[in-house]
């Protein structure tokens, strides 16, 4: 009688198979576990209105038929953008408009309007204190060309602030109004709060980088819309160039050309015209632009930020402005 041979059980192999199975199950679990928060965050993000705070800032959301460029955001170099119709702040286009950005020299929009509202006589002479300059030179800040001890009118400092984006001019205004940059910055943040710019905080008057110096393109659009109601601000903002009066250190004055005019090839586009603008740049902020344009008798504001490049490369923020204006302002 033959006996069946029993197959010897290889317990070592079984243990190895069990360990491999447990490893694969653990790996799969981790992948699912890590993916779920992404899905949750994505659903939450998609469910939020892109203009959830629009009512408090008088921003009117876009009509559905005006969102065609949403599908072609990849055409823009600027990841943050907002286009509004000035007369009623109706949103024509926006992308990532409520995410925080570094405003760079767009900061000087706030600097200028606060100075205008706090200096009664803009023909008043202001002496630029020597203490203004060393830190600005060290930071390689953009300068209008004024010198220590120069006596300049307030209006010329405003032109120097907005056209060549001069930090020397901005500091001159700040010290005249408040005695120090810190005290003037308090006025800037107070104005931001009054305008309900809830995602904006300033730490300096020129836009030099600071992690706590931030805003959004939406807040900047609201700020620019407010500032343009002031005739003096509008006149300066829409100027391509300007020559100051004679001073004690510049007998022939100084001629400023706006940073936009230096970079732009043409102001015309498809039946419309760019009326003026303010550029900005730092390594962290990227190329930024706040501009005013007009087409068919209607004015629009566009604010963009975060474009790649620098002042010496292709001017992608200006290219983006013409892309948006051409695609949107067809009516």
C-alpha cells in the first residue's frame, strides 16, 4: 500500500509573502490617505465664490458670458490678474485675484494718494533729508534722481513717486506728512482699512520686499479705482513724462519718464488706448502692472502680478495687459 507523500510546508516563504502583502496594502493606504485631503481641498476651493468679499468692496462679479478667457489663462504670464470696468467696478476678468501677492512698487499708488490727501498745498517746498538716502542706496531702490538737501515741491515729489517710481520721492513725502516712514505707513494701513482692503498690509512706502508687506490684485484694483477719483492723482498717473521746476541742486529741473512709457511700444490696441500705468518689480513679486485704459468711451483698470522676468527681459506684464485688453474689450 502506497502512502501519499506529504508536501512540506515552507513557512519561511509564507512569511515573506505575508510581509510583502502587508507592505503593498500599507503603501496603497498611504496613497489614498494622502490623496483625500487634496480632493477635499479642491472641492472646497471650487465651491468658493472667486469674489466672496465683492459686496464689501463694491466689486461686481462678472457675467457668465464674459468668462471666455478663463479657459485660456495659460496664455498669460501673470498668474494673478483682475480687469474691472472703472465706472461701476464691474469685474470683466479675474484669476487668483484674492490670493496674496507682493505689490513691489505698486505700493506707491497708496503712498501717493495718502500724501495728496494730507498735504494741503502741493506747491509747498520740501527739503529732502540726508538720512533718507543711505538705506535706499544700499537696498538698490529705484530713485527719481533727487539729491540730499534738495528743495522740491510736493507735486514734483508726487511725479517722482509715480513716474520713475522714485523711493527718494516717496520717502520725502512720508517724512513731510508724518515725520517718519513708520508713522506714514500707519496712515497707509489706516486708509487700506477704510477702503476695506482686507488682504492688504504695508510696512514701507516704496514697495521694497518684506514678508509682511502684501496685498491682492483685487485690493489693488479697488485702491486704484479710488485714487483715480482724485484729479491730481489721475493727472500724474496718466502722464508719460514730466519736468520738475528748477531746484537748488538741479537748476534745469529733472525730467521724468514713466516706467511704463520706457517699456511700452505703443499705447494703442484694437480701437482702444492705454491711458497710463504703474509698473513694479522685485525678485519675490515678479513683474507687476496697474494700468488704466479706455475703449469706446469706457475706462477699465487692469492689475496683474507675478509675471516671470525682470526689468531687463521681455516685459511679460505689459504683454499680458495687451492680451487681456484685446480679448476682453471687444464691445
